[in-house]
C-alpha cells in the first residue's frame, strides 16, 4: 500500500517538475517537440483504502466459502 500511494505519487511529482522545466527551457523554440512525461502515476489515497477494504472483504468471503 505504501508503494501504491507514496512512491508512485513522488514519481508523478518529479515528472510534473521535469515537464515544467522542459516547458521553461524550450518555450522560445516552437519547433522543439518532446513527449511529456506521464504525471498521473499510482493511486489516490481513496483508491488505496478501497483496495485494502476490497481485499479484506474478498479474503473473508473466500474463507467463509471454504
């Protein structure tokens, strides 16, 4: 869960900063075209909580079924 929320969120923040740096460095060169880095990486805190609740629920249901 730490990886899903923390590390990937930090990588997204770094990508956002790098994209901003590229924009500032090459704003005077319209012929320069570079694909932007993907900024939305990982999961939101709500998605992490929902995933953990879903995992516990499925485990509990599977245990009850067997």
